[in-house]
C-alpha cells in the first residue's frame, strides 16, 4: 500500500493525540502541519518530525504533496476549513461535530461530492472494536431487540467563558462537544427516533452546560441520554436487549472494555488497544483512499447529516425548555 501523506490543520490538544497515534499506523506519514502561527507549527513539527511546517492554513491547502487533511480546529471553523480544503481538491477527515448545524453540513457534503474528494467526520468511536462488537450483537439479534439505551458523557469542566467549551463563538456547549456521542450511539443502534424530548441547563455564556435527552422509537424502544460540563460521571453506556444487558465501560465512547450480562452470567471483553484509539479511524481513511473511495461505507456522509439534523432538533427542543 502506498504511503499516505497527512496534513494536520489546527495544532491544539486533539491534533497532538491524533498525531501520536498516526505515527504508529502502517503507511501513514506525518507530512505537514499547519497553524495560524509559524512558531507553533515549527515547534509541533520538531516534536513529531513533520516534513513541512506552515504558518497558515492556506499553505497546507496549496501543497500538492498532501494526500489528506485532518481538521482539528474548534467546531465553529470546521465548515470554512473543510470547504477550503475540499475546494483545493484535498481529501478531508474533519473532527466531530462535522459542523455547527445541518445547513452547514449539507453544504460541506455537497461540496465534497461536487469536487469528488473523500470527506468523512472523525467520529473515532465508529471504528473501535467495542462498537463493531455491539453492532454485531445487535444486527444478529443474538439477545433479541434493543429495548432501551442509557448513555451519558459528563465531566466537570473548568469554566472559561473564552475557551472552546463555553465560548459560543467557538461552537461551545456540552451537546455538540460530548452529547453527540450518546446521540451517535442511539442513532447507530436504533436509527432515527419518532419523538424527542430534551431540556438543558445553560452556562453564563448562553451555551448548554448540560442537556438531557429522551428518544422514543416507533417500536417502543427508548433511550435516555445525558451530557454535562458540570459534573463528572462514569460516562458509560448500558444497552438493554430483550435477553441480555450490554455494558460499554467508562468512558464508553473510547473504551476497550465491554461486558454482556446474560441470565446473570457476565462475559467480559478487553480489546487491549496499543494506541489511544485514533489509529482505527486513521487506518480506515487510508483504506478508503487506497480503494479510491470518496466516502466511507462505514460512516457515510448521510449518517453524519442525520446526526447533525438530530442534534439541531435536540438543541431547538432543549432551548425551548431550559432548567433554571
Ligand atoms: N475525537 C476526539 O476524541 C476529540 C477530542 C477532543 C476534541 N475533539 C474535537 O477537536 C476539535 C478541536 O478540539 P481541541 O480540544 O483540540 O481544541 P483546542 O485545543 O482549542 O485546539 C484547537 C486548535 O484550533 C486552531 N484554531 C483556529 N482558529 C481558532 C480560534 N479562533 N480559537 C482557538 N483555536 C483556533 C488552533 O490551532 P492553531 O493555533 O495551530 O491554528 C487551536 O490550537 C473540536 O471540534 C473537538 O470537538 C475531538
């Protein structure tokens, strides 16, 4: 397989974790890094031995040697960064959430299809062994149908009104940052709900500090989902099938542990990752590129659009019923 030359755009916290995994993936090359600051790009490049360090994102878009750009900026910039990269005919892996809303997501997807370039949302959970196993159990109906999902993702965040988590100008709020994972899980396992109920508690900046969600499905299945920047919880997911309970251990979106309780006997799985877990999505993108695909069959753009539409809907419902 040909070496894939990666370009990293936006050199914050997640870019660093991602690159640490990328360096351990076969046929992946950290080719270029781009920051708004050349000094920062050079420092990052020295730490991880990238071939090129750019002090602007535009230079990365223009580099003909780059095979794929990983966008790791705050959510508010995914739309513009992805459009710029796509229009430069670059394949794009864009951090979650793909955009701030479904209108932006739709335009980005149409641009990728028009320019015939690979585009995918970086929902790393989608490529992890514990999710594969859960989907397999569900689709084979080994334990019957799913009756209920209970999933949450919460951590006590330091309140900084200018930081990414609370600043509305950077796309702040718990729902888009961490609540998207429980919503993703429900969408993946049960599809689109027929009814959504939601409430939120707001931070002083006006973004959601926490959001509580209930999904009701046409077959009677339900999901209770929760996210918060105001408290730390185990952040597990419990999936109740007709005949067994599947637990994705803490933190469920990135875990290598899961268990199945069937008739009181518990089967335990540990997938023992050697990496943080970004390697799975990195490998998948490289596989797609080597096959000449412009879209992942495992995480389609239509799925990302549906997810964004549901997040929009939850936001609208929750904003209309805030908790004091
Ligand atoms: N998949 C995961 O596990 C995971 C985990 C955490 C975050 N994320 C996602 O990754 C994205 C980035 O999160 P992060 O925690 O890495 O954020 P971060 O540490 O704040 O880094 C974001 C980077 O974006 C660039 N940027 C461009 N314009 C900016 C602006 N106006 N203000 C601030 N930064 C700006 C900066 O890089 P330069 O200064 O180099 O240009 C900054 O370092 C978010 O969308 C988040 O949802 C994903």
